[in-house]
C-alpha cells in the first residue's frame, strides 16, 4: 500500500536497552521527520532528513540516533532507552505538507 | 526560536454553535498548516495556507492566514459532534522544511 508506515506500533522495553523504530514511505519524498508527542509538550521534532545520507538535529535529539541509507526508510534508534523516552513517536514525510505515519507507542520501564 | 501559540487550549462547545481557534506565531512565515488528530490516532492534514490572505474551506471548517499579523484562524461553523478532536497549527520555519507545531486545541462538541 502507498503511504507511510511505522513499526512496531507498540513497544515495551526496559531502561538501558537499545530500541529501533522503523519508518517507511512509498512516495519517494525527499524530506522525512521524527517527532515525539507528549502531553503538555505537543509535537517536538527529534531529527529530520533532507535526503538519503543527509540528516540533522531537531529540537530534542539527545539520546536518539537516525540514519537514512535509502530515500524510503528513516529508522530512529534509542541507543540506551530511558523512562523519559516513553512517548508516542511519529514519523512524517513531506511534499506540499507533512504526512504522518500511524505512530509508535513506546513504553520504557 | 520560533514559537507557535494556540488558543484556546481546550474548547467545549454546543452543537450548532460557531467558534474560532487562533494560532499566533513569532517569526516571519507565509506557510501555515492545520492538522486534526483524533484520540489515539495520527495527524491528518486539513489545510495548507501558502500566502498572505489565503483562505481555505472544507465543510464546516474554514482556515485563513494573515502573515502581517502572524495569525491564522480556524473557524468552525455550526459545530457537529464529529468535529470533536484536537486541532494543531504548524508553521514552516524555512529551515530544512521544519515545522513548528502549536500545543493543540482540544475541541469537544456537546450534543
């Protein structure tokens, strides 16, 4: 199906573990983004990418790593998960506006 | 840093009434976006406003942009229960296609 997908949709992990959230889009959009959404903070940009192999930090990048070897994929890795990273994570890609994936609900115990 | 403020943050209104949500932003931009988010769901694009004076309408929702005042409005006409959701505005900062989001307006339409 065309569009933007995220996996897993739900993830429970423990403090200190490494977690990778996947994002895949079928539109060949150049720009892709990772946000986290928390009550009281709205959406905050973690990282974004202008094209394959080009990434840049957003507002809250600490504790996260991204890569973009292919245009269609933009994985987000939490190298050593902390409880403060419990959140809903949204991936987006943009053309005329930003189109959002369904989200991943991550719980860090 | 670009700031985007929405008000009100919470809005409870009766069916059939009209109301306006406001989105103010702190820096020059002529690209403003509105999204809708239902509980537990993702964000859905509603409107893309790309110039001063732009006005877009879809059903009972109408969005406008005044870049000189750095203000966008989302007007709701004759609200119905199906419009209950959280509405976000976002401003394009002209930096890497980054959007800055408002904190959202949670709208509840009461029958």
